[in-house]
């Protein structure tokens, strides 16, 4: 994202990507004639007024468009089966019908969620980091943030096993209602999904999957003649007299160096300080705080190609959550395939371009951790890399079999006989392809301890090296990564080009429109001529159509 922004503003950029394709967790992958989204299962801030749309619109209007997701989440929890849709009050009424003794509490729960949603909607332009502001802007932002967080404040203290129960008991008395929401890590995690639903801030990935976002950004960067070097693994950042002068990296067994005035590191923060920057640059206290940071779990993910459609097996566009709510929160999230809550999505129900006609895709995942099963049956080589062998393959297949059997049992379906292809990704997989510590999916968790430890940051001890990506913020996902990209870009522009800085800052603050940006002499023209490439399934369908057309001509 930063590369596309810098290109738009007239700067020369070189992107070093360790994978063979752009996107990190949203890169996705193709198998046979199927396409799978590797990480994106729902989207926020990609609607008409969302941050992601705003950021992309600074560049152009030909970016992939996400659509409102109307069927959002299905709770298959014990004897209950609830579907949450954009008509979220229907969900409220259903709960009030099933739990009449908690009628008023349910009303208050949804009222509080709506207030949080209204706050999200009313304060859309608060994405600039404080380090990009002058004193007056900081004062104004402080007042805005205070007004923004008011609906959140009564709920912040309810976290952890007992905290969530205590918070929910302010609304509910029935044990089943407490169980329905009790798997979340804190009370706000129960309320915010409902809040997003009230303001219709759930979107499905654009046609072709979430990887099209990365493909568009790659196209924009190349349009501005900027370099993107894949399969390029950074080895160190060169420092002279306390200033970074370039990056050394390995590509296909050869060592290279690229020089640059500024370096933005959208990578694992510990790798930045312990591997890429010289030893001693980061204060030991900072390294200790990063070591102790609370991170999101990794994931164990099954990607299934099916010989039938997802609809034929009973799946819809919504995320299906299956859990035994009588279990405590730890058992629902500890990575045990026998007890962990399972998320299931059929991407091909939402997007027919992901699978051949009459067939489908299914993604099954649970939270997972790299230390499980003695590091998933791997061993470490001399460089500290995980070596995968027979034990690794057997271990992940055993876990996959348990999950498939649970799904078949819970939904009373025959899934296994419809599997054409099965891809199994473990935390080892996620770490190998992204470089993120322990394969974490979204970096550092939002929360009191990480905030107090100042885990999230943009500025490093080297004045021209900035952190970006989800490690620069607390939380993860596309909106966080986009916000980090815009803020790290601003920090460079603040030093390099005051006029361009003001243009982007005012745009982020909602003071300028995309049309105003297009009229500015500070940006380079963009033709809005990106053409999306067909998916494997679309290629197959086009070939069939060509054959049929040819046959008709011959006849």
C-alpha cells in the first residue's frame, strides 16, 4: 500500500517481498481449478465510506470492490442455531423470544452495541497517528477520541474468563445466553460484531478473492515504474553514522543490496530489531516488552476443493461457528481439535468464480499454536528453521481428520466423500510464508497490557526506518494494515515533502475529497485501467464457451 501511495506522489520505491506473490496473509492460492482465500473470512471498512475504500480512492477508482455481506454469522452452538444478518434486530427478537426472562437485558445489550456502532460511524476520520500531528491537531484529536470512546468505556474492564462472565451478567441471567457469547476474550468482542452489523460494516471479498486487493496495488506500483522483487529475503539493514543507507537481501541464492533514503519495514517487529538492524540498536527494555507482548493465535486451516457446491452441503455465505458452549473459554480457544470452536466458510457460495461450475470450496479453521504437538512434529535446523518431515505430515493429517469428523457429526453431512483436494496449513505454514512470529495471524492484541507496554509503534531508534503493517498497530486485518501504511507514508512525507504531507493528511482527516486530490499538481496521473485477471475456474469456463462457439460455427 505504501509503495502505491509513494508512486502516486512521485517517489521511486523498491518493494522486497519474501514470497513469490504479493499480499502476505491475503495472497491466497490456486489448486487445480479452484482458488482459496488464505486468511480473509470477513471484511470491515471496505464499504462505500470505509477506511480501505478511502485509502484506495486516493490513488484511483478501479480497485476491487467489496459488497455488503447480508448473511454474516451463524451460531451453531449446542441445541441453538442462530443466523445473524444485516437485519440484526431480527436476531435480537429471536433471542427475546427464546429467553423471555432476559427480554430487557437483551434490549440493553443490543442498545449498547448500537451506540458503539454509531460511534464508529460518526468518527470515520480519526485514523491518523498522533506522531503525524502538530500540537493543535493533537488537542483536537484528543477531544474527538474522548467522544469516540465514551460508548466503549463502560465495557472495557470486562475481560478474561471471569471478566466476560461478569460483563454478560449485567445483561443476561440465563446460562445458555451466557454460553452463547462466552467464548469471546472480552465483553467488547461480544458487542462490537453486533455494532458493525448495525452499521452494515461487514463485506464479502471482491470477485476473485481478497488477493485482488494485492494484485491491484502491485499493478499501481508497476504503473509508476517502481520495482517489486519477489522471493527476496532481507538479511540486514545497512547503517552508517546512525542512519540507514540501504537493505541487503538474498534472491535465488544471490546477495544484493538496494540503497534508499527511507526504509519502511512491514514485517515482524522482532525480526526487524533482532535480525535486520544491528545488535544494540533496540534498547533491551523494548525487546523485553516485545517478547512479553500478547499476540493473536495462529490458525490451523483446511482448504477443501469439493465436487459439489457449498449450497448442496447446506452452507451459505455466512461464517458458521460451531462450538460446545458448555466448555470454558480456554478449551474453546486452546487449539485442541476436539474442543476448539470451529469456523467454517464456503467462499464459493459468495463468489462463483472461485470454483468450477457445479463445484465448491470450503475453509475450516480453528485457533492454533506453534508449540503444539512438539512444534507439530518438526525439528530445528542449524539456522533455527523448522524442518518438516513424515511426523509433520502425519500430525497435521490427524488433526485434519478430527476436524472433518466433528463437522460431519455436528452438521450430519457426508463431507469426506466430496473432497477433491485438501490443503492443510499449520502455524508452521503461516510462519514460513509470512515471517510472523509463531505464525500469528494478526500480531499484537489490543488490550491494557500491550498498550501500557507501548508494543505498537511506528518510529524506531533509527530516524529513517519506520515500522508498518499490523505490527505498527494493535490488532490486525486489512483496515489496520492500510491505516499503518498511510501513517508510515505520512511520517516519511513529514520529513521529505511538507506539501505532499499536508495533502495526504488533509485527505485522511476528511478535509479533501478524491476529486480534489486528482486536481492537485502534487500527484501523478493514474489511468484507472487495471484489468482483473480471470480465476482458474473462469479460464476453464471461457475455454468451454470457446469450444461450444467453435462447434456451433462448424455445425
